[in-house]
């Protein structure tokens, strides 16, 4: 008879308790990107945290975790100053080193860069508010009666979460004195403009903000020859003309947007309500406007005593923000949540206000030269 005592089962050793040092990366990963001061303060706690928060590996995880660059502020043209001026208005704790650009006006902001135009020489300047770098663009080698331009990242395979310092392009669309609409592209890599393409369609492009959908930049035109939208595919080098929804004839109360389904969208005010549209293609390739939402202006702004009808003055793609002006006040409204906040009060001389939002991550890696030692 076997009297050997049975062996006791071995219990797996309990995992070692996680320490604050182990949990710190996961905690810091969840700090809100729309308030960069949180990361900056955390980088000053100790040297290990500073090394972590300035490492490429962590910052890559941080941007991928939050996916959409936050809106750090917006840029406005202040016409009451002599010669005009562009000013950066922060909506977060980020502050650019030089928020004012006298003698300039803003045309566009995208992929961490702002596109400015000098008032006197009519030259273009690309400005990176995060790094403070500026690039002067050579003069466009063709005369334009009216034009607009957009800046886009040109880095191959870029996810557009950290475009600072990389190559870029400037897409330029204008009209000449022969009734042609033309376009060309500047490349920071070659330092030159491409050959122009043109269509025999008069389209007097205005200075309202553009929208990038895929490889196509869309611009709006003044209604002198019917209110229209011009699309410029900067890869295929093609120009197209699109007419907005027929219900919106007053272009001053409208803006083109990027719809939720990543197609070209349109936002316009009519009879005190905000109408949101997007483009839909049928099996034959023809496109049409489809009305997506209608928001009553009292519901939209959730404020009382507004005597002036709302006017759409800007759009932020990533966070889905619409900027609406009523009287001397500009509001931002989140289309998903409906959250509304007052962002700017106009002065009497600012009759026309166009909001150009600036979206980018600002992390301790960008602010290394400004952070004191922990």
C-alpha cells in the first residue's frame, strides 16, 4: 500500500503590485491634449517623467491615443490696425511666441501650419506657431484678379498628427483677366511653383477658408458670376466647379465644411436656422447635395435676447466645430454635443469676421527649450 503523502498543488506566485512609476505612463497618456499645461507641469515633476514626456515613443503613443489634434486657438484678421494685422487668439494654455503679425492677413491653417499673406507685397508666408518657424513663398508667376490659397502637409504616409518641420505644399487658385480659372502648387521640397492648369470658367475666388477632402482643396467664390465652389485636386492636377445647394444664395452666411462622412459639406443660415449638407454620389458618378441636419438658431446658441440673425464664419474639421457670429459676438458650437461657448467679441470696425482655427498637438517635446530643469 502506497502511503506517500499527496503533493500539495503549487500556487502561482501573486504578481508584484504595480507602483506609481509603473502606472505613470498610462496616467500621463490620458492627460487632455487641449490643455498642454498639464503635460508641461508633469514634465517638471522629476527627471524620469521629463525623459518619458519628451521621448518619441511616448509622444507617438500620446498622439495616436487621442487621434485628433486639438484646437489650440484661432487666427483672425484685425482690420482696425493700420495696414491690417493677423492675431492668434488662444483657446487653450498654448501661447505662440509671436501671436501678432502686423501687415498680414490669414488665408488658411492646416496640419500645424498657418498660411499668411502680406498686405503690401502680396506674398505668401507659411508660419508654424508651435516652432515659430516661417517660410517665405516665392511670388506666384502669374497675375491673378482674385485668389485664395491653402497649405497642406506633403510628407508621404503622414498621419498628420505631428507635421512640424516636414515638407508642405501651397495650393493656389485664382482667376485671370481673360475669364479663366487657374491653379498651381508650390512645393517646399523643390522650392518652386508647378505649371499652372486652367479651365475656361470665370470663378472669382474669395478669401473664405478652404476645405481639404482627400487630395482636393475646395474654395468658395464671390457670386458675381453665380455663387460656386472650385475644387483643386493637387495630386491629379484637376480643377472642378460645383454649385452649392440652391437654397443658399447669400454666400456671406455660408461656409464649406468637411461632413461627418468625410465628404464635402456645406453649412448655411437661412431664416435664422443652420442647415448642414453633404455631397452624395450616385452609381453613375453624378453628385448631389443631401440635407443632413437643421438646427434652429435659438437651439443652436442656447441664449436669449439675440436680435441679430446668426452668420457662419468658420469651421474646425477635427473637433467638428462651427463658428457662428451674431451681432458682435462669435460662438463656437460642437456639432455632436451641441456645446456652445463664446470665443470672441468683435470691435465695431470688424464688420467682416472670418475664423481660421488652428489645430495641433503641443507637447513637452516641442517645448524643450522653454522648460526649466526639474
